[in-house]
């Protein structure tokens, strides 16, 4: 019977088969024999992607480089032997919710999610440390090969202090920050769908470096925008020369050809422009068919200069010439020749959207387009601008929101809900997944819930936050919050209750829950991963290869991770032939981790025809029973995939 590997995937080997798609950072510029620049493959970088040890020998080229970059790449690719342990007592609606709150190091979290959520996340938003010299960053000092890192991460149960101060006096001030964010963005890109997008909040300290880093990871062609957000209208008077009033949001697509960036809802003033209604009561406005502004001359697009014919009696329109009908050309206001904004074929195809009007002051006809307020089954939107200057986006608004919910100044300048709501409008469809792996006070989760309440969506959120210890002198600690993760979870609980109460009639099925999953060492003892290191004298104590403090539900979630099964699927428990069995998503997976497994039980379970079934090695009475169980499944339920741990 095949065993589950029960550790995160080794991305180095997986990357070999996906170079062109997965590694835009291997594309660089080099000088050809004729002296011209051309696109080329960075073979040193490619070697590093496919290596389990640090590769030396960089050649001169256009690139962003820093001390520790190759170690950061090695860190991103190296597997870990950890798991996610469910915590029901801290969760909300554990059995029914589709949302996750993962507590632990976000580098570990991103690795653990690689198989389960590969190419499934539509939107990633993060608000990482800004590297001001006063904030903390993650300590990722993994200057070793992936094999030794894997062994160490498996055998060391203590995570240690993962947050370190990155002061400006640090000789690796920028390098440490870049290494920290590099490995995480590499892993996050894997989780994005082909039409997915990532939004990253940042300030001037690392904006330029982050832009070049994202160009490398996501590809320059997938850059969407550097949006400026007015976060502090009064300006930071502590700044040396110019009082800064803004932060940035860098936006990149996984693949810009597929990216779907939604627009903003129309304001009341914009809706007022649609001042006409058709027979069915739909609002519309008339737009001139003649092109305005740039490239509006005849010579700019000669193929879009042609006559349109209008019947003077009833003002009907024809693209084909009809004798006695008036010819209408796209004349500019100064009498020169302009051009239409539609070509002739489109005019023919959508002629039902064209109307003519007699312009009395000129005593001639003009052509207009019927522009409806509704598009694609819903009210139209307008593209978001590159400068967001609403007072709703101010940091002070975010501070007041958290203070109102938690009755305490528990967080300093969290992002406001309205900012994240608009980010979610841009990047999320109604049934998509949002991921925030620097979740802090969990504004992203709050925004997703609020947006679902507004439009009836079923968007899901995955929050990741390290349990960073609050300073004992802080307001958060005084209010009873020992870690930042505790603040985030409580914020979701209170915001969810508030939003559900306010929308009880319009959104009765609103999902305000979350499953808390905590990163921990593997459920398996070290012998599972390194059996060669076990001495004969130790064998008697290792008959059971599972740690003694782990529950059956702990084992289930490690199996879900290893098998790539959605961690938010419904889980039920049943008793079959006296044994406790977990069923995930109905019949997608059946798991029994009890001892004394016999043929009678397996026959009853196989009769349910689960898609997958998993047992523990120590659960079988003997090797012969284990062999018989495989044969039973082949006979009764041949499509079931059977494994053990």
C-alpha cells in the first residue's frame, strides 16, 4: 500500500517541467554579436531554480541582485515536514465555513498550501512590513542546501523567534527585507490562477526595489499599475524634507492576457449622465459616434472615415448608400475631416445601437451611439484611477474601525475596510478566493465579508498571520491580546457578527466563520522521514510512528494537505462497524485512524465507494490484513485510491 509523503512539495523538481510558464525571472537581456540587446535566458538563474544547493558564477547582466538572493530562492524551493492542526475552540462555524485562518509563519503556510491551492487563488493582497527601520521582518537565515534544511525543519519542533528588528544600522538592511519578501512572492505566484492578480501595499522605502522584484517574479508584461493611495492627508511631519501623504499599491497579474480587473461602481453623478430611458425603462445616454480627443483626425485612421446614410423623413440609418438619403461624415467642429470611433463592419453589426439626430444649428444630421447603463447583465462600472484620494482610504479610518470593533487601540494604522473592499472589487469574482499572508488585523477578511453581504457573493478568504507577541506596554496587550493573531481572529468574529446583524434579511446565509489551523511540526515521528537514522534499540518504541499528542482530526488535516484536498470542505464523522470514520465533502475522502482494522470493517467502508481512503499503518492487525484490505477495495470499489500513513 502506497504511503503519503506528508511533507510540502519539493518545488525544485516540479519547476523543471514548467520553466517557460513558471519562471519569467529566467528571462533577461544580453548583448548579441551585432551589439544589440536581445532577450535571453539567465542560465545561472535557471540552474539555481533547478538546484538544491547554492549555485555560484553569476555573469554580468541587467538584473536586481543582492547578498542572499540565491539563499532566498533555495529557501522558497526547499520542502518542510510540518502540518496544519485544526483548532475548533478558536474557530467560528468550523463545520460549515469556507474561510481559513492559518496561524504561523507565512513562509511555512505558503509551502503547505502549494498542492491544495495551486492555481486556485484569484486575489492575493498583502501589506508586508515597510522596512522603515522600526518594523520587524521575518528571519529567514537558511544558508544551507535543501536536504539539510528539510532534515532540520523536520526534527526541530521549536520555531523560535521568527520576527527580528531590521534597523537601518544593519549592513544588510535592504538585502534582508528583499530576501524575506522574495521567497514568499515566489510561492504566492504558484497559488494564483492564470487570471489571478496580486496587490501589494508598500511605501517609498522599498517601492522601487519591490517593483523590480515583481518585474522579475511576475514578468514586466504582467505589470498592471502602481496605484497611489492618499493614506495620510495631513502629511507625516516627521519626514525630513517633504511631508509624505501617500503609500502605494503595486498590482501585477499572473498573466495579463487573462487578467480580469473589474471597475468601480458608478457614482450618483455618473449615473445622472444616463438621462434617457427606453421603452423597457432601461437608462441610457447618447454618445457621439465621431472620435474625440487623440487620434481623431481622418489621417489617423483613414479606414474609419466613411459616409453613413440617414433618411431625412424618419431618420433611419444605413451604412450602404441609398439614393436621396443624406450623407453624414465625421466632421470636426473646425470643419476638418475626422473619423468615426467604430469601423464600417462594426457599424453594420451594431446598427441597432446607432441613432441620428438633426443638429438644427448646423442644419445637418449627426450620428450617436446608444450607451446603456447596463452591461453584461449588470450595471456598468468605470475603471479605477491610478490615484486613490478618498478620505475613506486614510489610515486614520482604519484605526477608528478597529477601535470601534475591539473597544481598544489594539492596532496602529491598519488598512481601512473601504480600501480593501475596492481591492476585492477589482480582483475578485463573486465565487473566488482571496489570500492575505500578512493579514495583521484581518482587514481583508472583514472586506470580503462586507462585500459578500453587499452583493450576495460567496467569496472566500484565507488569512495567514504569525503569532507575533504584543509588547507588554502596548494597548493591545493591556486589552488582553497576547499576539497579533489573537487581534485578527477577534476582529473577524466581531465584524462578522455586526455585518450579519445589519444584513439579516438580505444575506441570511452570509459566511462569517473561519477555521483556525495552526502550523506545527509533522504529526509523524522523525522515523517516518529518516528511517535510516533509527537504531535497533529504538525500534520497540517506534511501532507507532505518530506523535502521542496528536488527535485523529490532526491526522486528517495532514492527509488533506498531502492529498491536495481543499481544507475548507465539509467534514462529517460516522461510526462504521464500531470505528470512527471521517468523511470529507461527502465521499471525496474517507479516513479511519483507529486500531484493530479488520476485513469486516473494510468491506462496509468499501461499499460506500469513497474516492479516496486512508488508514494508519499501526491500525492493521498484521501485514496479511493490510494486503487483504487492498484486495477488498479492488473487488468492491476498484476506483478508490487507498493509502496509509
